[in-house]
């Protein structure tokens, strides 16, 4: 057949395109999912009025999907099973808006459709048809017990789901949250000012609702639905639950610059991915001190300062990654490189409480990897009299030590078998102070290895 | 110049007004940090380190220690300090929390940012200065352009937060927007009679530039017990340059 056009089947590409389409359908409702290999499922409960009714929504959807280049059939019903059946096996209506099953009328709508519309395995469908049960209405008339006994649980379950007697959930592509808002424009917009204004309005909406519920957001995601079917997303996170519009707007401002509106954005949607409880803040009777420079240490820290520092941590964390904004926490370990570790700065202080050992002198700066140096010590157990680091020779004028640090044998492995270290705090003739250690005790005949581990101020 | 009280009072007022115009804040009690060493405090027009503006400290290990000591005094009991590290400083190592205790700085008071370059560190310091609620913001940088320095100075004034830039000693000492510029180098320590070990940390602190004061240099020692600095005058220095107090008759502008 010369007119036949054949191309390579690309199931992976098809799946990806379907996923993108499902994402794009997020402009109607956040509850979208890919259905099998050729369908998209949307839960438009409560959204239809935003589009002027169910018929208008269906028409809009079909029209836009056709504009994107897909041939489609859409149906709307009270249950996913019924919608699936009507979309695939129902009679094609003239107006796409008529492929709607009125609420409660699933039984009548499905009665005339083929049993394949129940999403059964092909072998089972064949068997049913062989027995003369080719319509869903036929199956419906059989008593439930007999149906189960003859064909197993599957047909009954699918029937119940289609008729609304059993609940079938949709697992949406993006986890659904009750806090989401959307904004749409009759004409697509693309300039940064309008996008920013739109974001601000969405934030205002969402924050007002969160305030009523005494909640704050930890993660927010903004989605821009473009006219060409693409979706741009930007997300921000905070270290503590937040619901101040200005603060969140500031975090989004940077992200917005990097989004590409393409030929225009028609719909903007904002959702709060992670929400935590945030009790209403009480206004204190006394104003907090300004700037934190008060030298009066008798008053407890002001609430304003903690909140503002939390906001600073948010700004830094969103820009550099929350893993790079850290605080130091102590660890009960003698090994210097393990005595302190970093925790994200957003954690409340109670979680990282610990005692910092204060009686030992430690350098202000520690090298990530101890640097081998050549050192000369006159007597075993005595500090070195000089050492060479790279090309510089340091003559030691003063020294303290040794401080012996044994390996942590309880950790086992190589760490447990490492030799003990003898640490010396040394000062050279110019006043520079270093922290050296000798790997292992002095053994006659063996030249010990020395390392530089830290630099004192 | 007559030392009539009226003249002196109006001079002081004039100085304060000029300082306010310059943007370094009036030199009242709350807006400066005393070093604890009267010689240094006297040499600075504000009677101490001015708060709410930008300072530069150059040096290696000594500069970090000087900075940590200043922060300990700035943070006090409740203040929070932002320290922006430059990641990957293999030569000098990274900040080590147990070592802060020697300067009286509680590691719990520190928020540390690990930045990957000068641009990131400067941005973070600027954000910290603008936030207005920190005690101080420190950034480790290699190069600071004059425009960046000015921006930081303005941010420090706006937020009333003290900013300190830590630079390596090899940086060119060019024009800077900082209110005071210091260079710190190591100096041999001395211990009390009978002790052999390493004494209290000592540094040679040079005040390279300061608005309204001449460059000076001191040999300072940090005292952990009292948490302040002490100027050390070695016997060999005594004959060289007498420690003259700031002369009241000159108009320092």
C-alpha cells in the first residue's frame, strides 16, 4: 500500500510523551495520572466550575489536546472505570461535551457497552463473549455469587468500580496536597513583571489559607503551563514552616528569573508540597531590640531575631543548597577529625545539644587530610625541633605535648587498627603555631612519620 | 587652639556630625566594640571598633584568630554570627569548631555557609548584613572589588550588622571601602615565669587604614580568661616609639 506510512515504534518515547501530556493536564486539576499506555486520567472533582461546567471543560480539553497534535477521545463520568469504558467503547458523540455520564447514571450508560470496557484480561473477555455475555449489562444481571464462582473476583471487582460501588483511587503524578491554587489568564503572558505579580497573588491566597489553618509551608512548587504544552516548574524550600508572603516571594524571585515562559503562560499553579503546623505568633508587648546589638544580656532572645535568622537561613539555603548552610555539632569522639560534624542550620537547637570539650586546646583550622611533613625530634617522646612543610623550614621555639590519642578500636576495621597519634602543639621562631602529630609511638630504628593536622591562630 | 570648654564641646559635636555623615555611626557606647586594650581603643576615633560597618582583616592563621576573638566579643551572650567559608582551602584548612572555644566563641552561635567562590561568599555576606539581626557576618574571600566593598558597606549600615572580610596576606592592599583595614601576622608568644610551653596567642596587628586615624601597629595578646586583648610592649620596643595617646588638639577628620 503505497500510501501507508510506517515508522519505528518507540514505546519509550511514547511513554514520555504521554507523561508530558499528563503533566500538562495539570492545568485543569492537580490529580492527573497516566492510564495504561495510551490514556490520561484526570480527577476533576470540584474543578469543573472553574471552566464553566463539565461540558465546557471536556470541550476545552479535547480542543487543546487536538491543538497539541494528538487525536483523542475524552469522557467524563462519576467513576474512573465508567469514564474509561465510555471513552474507549462508547458511541462517538458529535460534541465532545456530550460524552458525559450524568452522576448516578453509570449503570444505564455502561449497559450497552462491550465487556472489554471493564478492563479485564483479553482471555477473560473472550471467554465471556463465547458464553454470550458480550455486554456489561449482561454481566450486571447475573447474581454476584454466581459471577464470582464462575469467573473469579476480577469481573465483579471491575464492575463494582465502574458502577461506583467500590472505590478506586487515582494516584496522581504529583502527590496531592490540599493547599494548591491556580490562576489563569485569557491572554497568555510572558513578561517577568506579570509573572511576579501572578506569583504574588497565588502566594497571598495560599498563605491566607495556611494562616487560617495555623500551618506553614516547608516546600512550595510553582508550575507555569505554557501555550505550547510545556510546563515550567520552580520550587523553594524553607528550613522552618513559613507563611509570610514577602519572604516566600523573595525566595521565588530568583527562581522566576530562570524560568522560560516560551510563547506565553496561560495558567499558573502553586502548591505546597510539605506543610507543617505553625501556631499563630503572639505579638509581644515589648518591642524586640533593634539590630541585636543591645548589650543587655538579661532579656531572653527576641522572637523576632530567631524568625529573621530563620529567614536568612532560608535565603541562603535556597541559593546554595540547604546542605551548605550548616552549624557545628559536637560528637563524642577523641579523634579530632570526628569530634565535630555539621548539621543543617535549620534544625532546632535541641536536637543538636551536646557538650563541647573545653579543656583541651585545639587548633582553629583543621586540615581535611593531614599533610605529611618531615620533622626531626631529638629524643623519643620529645616534640620536634624543626620540621619542613613543602619548601618552608620551621624551627620550633616552643612546644607542648604529647597528647596521645588512641584509635577507636570499637569501630573495627582499618580505623580500629590505626596507630596511636602523639599530638604536639608547636610554635616556630616567628610565632606561627601548628598542630603536628607522630603516627605511632617511637620505635628504635624506624623513622616515624609526622603529619600536620591543624593550624592554630 | 583654645581649650575653652565651649570649643571642645562644639568640636566633639562637629566630629559626631561628620562621622554620622560619613556613615560610621555616632561614637556612642552602643555603637562600638571595645578591644579591652586601652591603647587600641584610644587610637581609633570611635573609642573602639565601630559597629554596623565593614572591616577587612588580612593574614593567615593570625587573622582567623583575631576575627574569632572579635566575634566572641561581638556575639556576647545571645548574638548569632554568620561565617562564610571558602570550601577547598587546602593550604590553610577549614574552620574547626573545637578550636573556637579558645577564643570564647561558642560554636552554637555560628551559622556556617560553605561557599564555592568569592562571588558566593560576597553574596552571602551581603544577605547576612542586610538581615539586620545578626551580631556579625564574616566572609573569607580572595579578591574584593571596590564596588563590592561599597555594596557591603552600605548593606552593613542598612542592617546595622558588623561585617568582616578575611583575606589572605598576599592580596594587594589597594583601595578599599572598608572603614578599617588590618593586617595580622604571627608573633612569638611568651609564657609566664616557670612555664615552658606555648603561651597565649600573640599577633602583630597593624591597622593599615582607618578613617580618621593614622596607621598604627601593636603587638597584641589574646587573653582567654578575661576575653579581651592586651597590648604587649616588649622591653626592646620601649625605647623606640613611645605610646602616645590621641592628641586632643588636632581635628581628626
